[in-house]
């Protein structure tokens, strides 16, 4: 007595899904197309199909578990004798023949291809939102022939598939059907092609669309416009349009998520004494008080003056980083005053020459 469980390499308590998975893996491994001329693989392929014809059917499996017999003829009259093989064979043969069908007639509706459209905006437009008018080249159903591809509607049976829409191939001991390449599965040949679409059923056009880019959009974000891709075939739905947004680099501002960052230069005296600055933001000028004693790299926030948060009413911050500008060249008077300042700051023993050397080093580092 044959042990079908051993043939498929599964336990007796295996689920139907586990049995199906094991059969599929073995069928792909030992299929004649992958082992051309290998008699051992062909016999193994027959054995696993015989095992699955029994264990793949719950009633036959129950009979086998009880009596040890299935009462099936593994390779009877064609596909009808396989007891539920249709779906799994279609999956297997699809890998060999690029979408071969098993027992189906006529073409299935196919969804149209998705399209991509890249747009570029600046940071100001990204902050405020932008309404864009774009022209998208896409395929649409031909209005002249309504997608049939025929000028008169007259067709004749396809000579390759004899009107079935499928061409059959003999693969080992299986007869496999695939979509006919000549008629594309329709089973009919157009006698007089449509002049506008030349029998394709679709034409290429440019469609004008208005796209609303929301405020706060980030670089690389994509937005889907449903149904604005290429037209489907055989009554299938159209694809979608994906708009990809790119944001130009700003000459002054740097964006970090919802915050805007900029550097603001101040003089040594302004950093020491304090100063009121007018800061340019995405939303207009803002006053910023820099207190006395501010150090280089000091950070100040203008709250709510950054990028809008998409879907919310709030905004990020505008962050100002203070950069102390060190003069590269000093006049004699400036040097004299700085030397005097150095003495007043607690360096009374510094000589003029050593102070000059230190100042030169500091200015050189600042430049």
C-alpha cells in the first residue's frame, strides 16, 4: 500500500493547507519542464500528483485514512479527473507560462497601469500650499470604436485559437491552455481596424488636471489621484496617478521636519551688549531680542513660525542660531580698544605683542 503522506512529506495530522503547500513545492521541483528528459523526476511527479489527488480531497482523504485506499484513478480523462487541482495547477503553470489560464474562456478585465508625475515647488509654496495645473499624458479608451479596436464592429474567428481565446500546449502528460497571443484572448480578429486607434482600442492624450498640494508637504511625498492613470482593457478599471512632490533647497532656511532653521550673524559687541534683530521668516519679519552675553551658537525659538503640520492647525518653530561675526581686519583704533578691553576684562599683565598674537589667532579661527 502506498503511503501518500510520505510521498508528500507531511504528517498524517497535517492540515489541508499544509498538504496543498507541500504538493505545490514538490510539483514545482519535479515538473517535467524543469527536468527535461529526466525519467526519475517524471515518475516522481506522477507519484506526488497521485498522492495529492487523494489527500487533497477531504472525503477521499477520510476514506484513505480508514481503509488505506482512495478509489481514484490518478490520471484518468484529463483535468476532470484531478479532483480540485484546477486552482493549484493554474498557480503552478502560471510560473512556467507567464499567466496561463486553466479552463477559462475569453480575456479577463485588466486594470490600467498607474502613472507617476513629478512636480517641484519651493519651500514657501510648501509652507502655504499650492494649486498646480498639470498636463498628464495617458491612454484612454478610444471614443471612435469604444475600445473595441474595430471600425465597423465586424470580426472573424481567430485562426490560431479557432475562436476559443486560448491556445493549448502539451506539457508532458498535461494539456495546458494559455491566452492566445494573436487575438489577446478575445477569440476574434478585427476585420477593419479603427483608424483612430489602429485597432488598439486606446489612444494617447494629454489630460489637464488641477492638483492641490497641501500646506506642510514634505519632500518626496506622493499623492494618489484615483482613476487618472492609463485606461484598463476589456472593461477593466483605469489605473491611478501618483504625484511625487520635490521641494527646492532654500538659500537661507533649512528645514527639519516642521521646524525652520537659520543662522543670524551678530557682531562681537552686539553679542556682548545685546541687540534687537529683525528676523525673516516664511510668514514675514519677526522681532527677536538677543540678550547681553549671548554666546556663539546660542539658539532662540520663534514659536509657531515654522512649517504647518499637515492635517493640523499648528505649526513648527523658526529656530535662530546666533553666529558671532569676528572681523578679519582691525584698524589701529579698533585694536587699541580691544587691547584696553582685554585689560579691563582681567588681563592686566598681557603685553601688547602677546595680546596681538592672541587676537590674530582668534580672528583667524573666526574667519
